[in-house]
């Protein structure tokens, strides 16, 4: 029986196989010294193999959280176990790239070694970003109808008030003309004209008109203010340039999201906010807004799914050590334990087609991770769910740094 694995077949020597593998493979001592590596590692790090051999792995990898050199954990994975971490690789040209690193302990001839398999995540991250952008557009599309409705109500009463003001103006014009004529009339005609003016004032219900005009103006201005506020929130919310870093008040970002998403929850829930004064947070604001929106829509869905009774969504913010904490709670269905470990998976959904595609929490997870934060869930079936987000005050790798 002839097989392609026949020993001696020149292209299938272990070295050739190792070099054909697209992932970078690095053999390390337990202290992190590079003992051997394959060709892929060469292009991966942008240094020739000869230069890399004997180096410390900590010179090639950094932790994305703080940009510090990464070293092998003192506790190596147990034999047979695999340890995975996401790090950043340092390329010879000075660039950084996201890496998934998997470690396995290797016992060879009584010696302990570590085998590290590194995969470049650049492409995966790009896809994640595209997906996120697509979901944002979808969310904005979904919000558009609700926002049109939110704007329509004040626009309608601004219109009603303007029409009333137009009528009042016509009345006042008639009255003013009478007064003018009275002023210009010879003295003996003033008496009868005064009587006519008094009758006109009664006919026009002048007392009411004079009372209603300031109210109509006030309401009109209030309506215009509301429209302007919604438009501003919408603009803030949907700022397309998600690469932009800003330092913002997260309470205000949450208020904005509540405003643009009002139509998504107002029929099923009352919203309570419990905001503490927060330090400004450096972030990609439009991405965090998208996270808040996703959580808010999920909360509204969970409340609607529970039954016809009106529920409550609570937004709570607190400063915590080195950062801020945001809790978004609902009194909805809760999440069954059987699916709890899958809710952050891309495309995991329990919703019917058209209502959910399972991207909301996957994107929330990505965005919060990118911000160096954490997102966790506390839930009780039949009682409700709380999503807890913790964010540091500064972004992990300041892209606006040394340059
Ligand atoms: N607040 C919540 N209460 C109860 N279940 C929830 C809550 N949030 C999420 N879930 C569950 O987690 C699943 C995944 O949520 P996710 O937001 O990722 O997707 P989706 O809401 O189904 O769809 P999409 O967000 O893409 O419209 C939901 O289908 C739902 O089963
Ligand atoms: Mg969702």
C-alpha cells in the first residue's frame, strides 16, 4: 500500500510540512525563549528566522490592554490542555496586528517545551468591523420610522399653533386698523368709534386672544426645541466616522440613545435613569451608542415577550475604580440557563426572522472588548435581566498617541 506519507518523500519532511502551515508556529522554552519556528512566523513578524531564533517571545508580542510586553504565564497549560489568548504582534516594520495565540505544553525527550500557534486576526477584525457597520445602518433604518413619528408629533402642534397665531394676527390687525382710524378721526367722532372698538374687542374675544398668544408661542418654541433635540441626538448617535475618538459624558450618550430609540420601547416599558456624575470617557462614541441601542432594544423585546403588562427599563451609571459602570436592566423574560453561554455568539438568536438576527450582543461584546472593558449578564428567568458594562477611562491603544 503506497501512501503519500511515505517516509523519505522529500516534500513531506516535518520541516516542509511545518513551513507549509499558514499559521505561525513557535517552539518556546517554558521561560519564553524561542527555540524554533516555521516560515510563516518569518513573514508574521517581519524578521528572518535566524534573527528570531533565540529571542524572547516577549519582544514580539504585547498585551492589547496596556501595550506591555507579553510573557508566557508561569503556570503552563497542563499536558493535553490548550490555552488561548488574544494579543498584538509587533511587526519588524513597526506596525501592530491582532493575533490569536494558542499554547500547548510539549514534553520531548524529558524536556518541557511550549508550542505556540499564532494566527493573524487582521482579516477577522476587518470582517467584524464591516458587520458592525452593516448592523449600524440596519439599526438606523429601523430607527428612522420611529424617529419620523417622534418628530411628527411636535411638528404637528407647532403647525397648529402657527395657524392659531395667524388667525390672532388677522383679528389684531382689524382691531389695530380701527384704533388707527380712531386716532386720526376728528374729536367729535372719537366717542362713537370707541364704542365700535369695544364691540369689536368683545367679538374677537380679545382677552382670550391676548392670553393665548404667549402660550401658542411658548408651545411652538417648545416643539421646535424638541425637534432640534431629536435631530441633534440622531446626528450624535449616527456619527458615521466610528474611527473617531472622543472624550464624552456617557450619561449624555445614554440620554441620546433613549431619545432616538424612544419609539422602540415606549409602548412596552417605562424608563428610569439613575445617573451618577461620571468622569469623561475616551471612546469611539458612535460604537458605544450602538451597544446601548442593542441592549435597549433587547430589553424592550424581552418585556414585550413576557406579556402585555408594562415593564421597566432601568439605566444606572456609576464611577468605579479606574472607570465607569453602566447597568441596563429590564423586567422582561430573563434568559434561560440553557442558552446563557451562547447569547454573545454571532448570529445566535431566539427571535423570528425579521425581529432579530443575533448580531446585537456579538457586536456589543466586540465593541466593549475593543474599548478594554467587560460586558457581563445577570439574569433570572421570569424576573428580568441586567447587562453590566465596565469601561476604563482611556482606550487601550491610543491611536492618537505618539504621532
Ligand atoms: N435583555 C434580554 N432578555 C432576555 N433575553 C435576551 C436579552 N438580551 C438578549 N437576549 C437573548 O439573547 C439572544 C441574542 O441577542 P442579540 O441581541 O445578540 O440578538 P437578537 O436580539 O436576537 O437579534 P439582533 O440584536 O441582531 O436584532 C436573543 O435572541 C435573546 O434570546
Ligand atoms: Mg438584539
